[in-house]
C-alpha cells in the first residue's frame, strides 16, 4: 500500500501541538485592514487553538501529524 499524501494547503496553515491540538492563525487578517479598528488588529495577532470539532476535520488532512 502506498503512503497517504498530506494536503499541501493544510501543512502550510496548521501546526500540531505536543498534546495533539491544532494551532492556526487568526481569521480576518489577510486583507481589508483599513476597515478594522487598531484594537481588532492587535487582538488578532498570533495563533489560536482550534475547537475539538475543527481539530477532528483537520487531522484527516495531516495523516502523519505534521
């Protein structure tokens, strides 16, 4: 049986923590910053841990836990 392929988009966007949770960048930071308040922009720095439901979906795209 051949190896399973990892989704290229998923490996660029998500990181796996040591406890098996998934970290992702904040949403709403790609474009349109002129519309956002400075407080919104500050609050969206860094990464967040995804919910259990989202983690279950994303783990299918990362079969070897990248």
